[in-house]
């Protein structure tokens, strides 16, 4: 059985744009930006041994015959390992890195049970899930430099896969990085943690399916939208300086910026309660 929360295609992308072009009401917390890696055509081979295995015949997020469910009798929501088993049995392409033994990665720290529950929820709710058809590693990071980080990798055979790092700041980073987020106070919110995961999942979806970004650009152009990087609705507070070093390559810079706006729009559509709400 395939999980498909919503059929995702060009109409969805257009609807994301339409919703985002409506005035939104305000209120939320201070923004701490996330960092994304440069969009390298091909990242170097991994040095994490077993973590490199990528399924050659990758399929979209699929459900195994009998995945472990949080609703199962005896499921302990306070037990991180039970959540990991639930996630990895339900989504075989997802590997939750535990930081133990062979499952080690840079800046790795253990996931809490609550965070894993939010990861489970986000994977279940993700609106572009059919584009997550390659392996993804989820690493809980202790880095203070970003809220989330999505690394585009390829294995030795050229198969793309992703590494997503989720750091503490994921709890406080608002999805849209909009003007109204300035008025937020620094509260941790589960919606923000989930929003950061959805944001980074969207970078991975674009890595696996670059056509998503082409559709996004075509939809924007069709609607005559040119927000740039300082639009008050989306991305105003994002630390765009991270991409300054790409300015010498206008095409790569543009691709990177649009990928960022797209990831924010998807995340905001899913987890910003003010997104798309008219004040009228
Ligand atoms: Zn990003």
C-alpha cells in the first residue's frame, strides 16, 4: 500500500502559490535561519560505510505488510527505539540514525521519543511524499549553526540519496520566515519541528526530482509572481547571505534561492497556522 496523503502534481504547486499570495494574519516567534548546503550536482561518496546502501529499485515511501504502529498494543510512546522501529518498518527507505556503533554521523546526537513521534507524523503528513522515492537518512544533530540541513548525495553508482540533519533550532524556526514571525517569542513548538523536517524533505524531493523546481518556476511565472528573497510573506527573515558565494554563478544562485523559497512554501502550507488565512 502506498501512502499518498494527497495527489501531488502541478495543480498542487499552483495551489501552493495561490495560497501563498493571499495576505496572512500574524503572530509567532523569533526566527533562527537554517542553512542548506550548496546544491552540488554530485556529492562525494560517503564515509559512513553501511549508511551508504541505496536501494537500486527505489520506490516511493511504501508501507510494508505489517509495519509497527504507534497504535499497536504495547507500543510505548516514551521508548525511542519503538518509534524508530515504527518509522523504519512503515517507510523502508527511511533510516533513522541512532548515533550508536555503526550508525554514526557528524554532529550526531540521540533523538528523543517525542521528536521521533513528530518525525513519524511529518512523514505521514508530507504532501510531496510520492517524490521521496530514494533512501533518506535522518540524523539528529547537535549543531548550533542551523535548524535543518539537507545534503544531496549520490552513491558510487550515481543513485541519489539524502541526508537530513535536524538540530535544536528546528523547534523554534518558523516555516515561512515571514515578516509576522518577527513578533514571535521564543517558544518551542512541535509545528516548527515538523515544519523544519518538511522543509528539508522538500530539498530532498527536489534532489530526487528536479522537475519539481521547474514546475514551481513555471507556476510562478504563469501567475506573474516574482517575490525575490525579501518578500514579507516568505523568506524575509531567511539568512540569504549563505548563498552569497554563489552569486558569481547566476543560474546556480537562482536555482538555490528558488529551491529555498519552494521548501519554505511547502513547509508553511503544512505547518504555519497563519499561512493562507485572509484577514478579511
Ligand atoms: Zn532550506
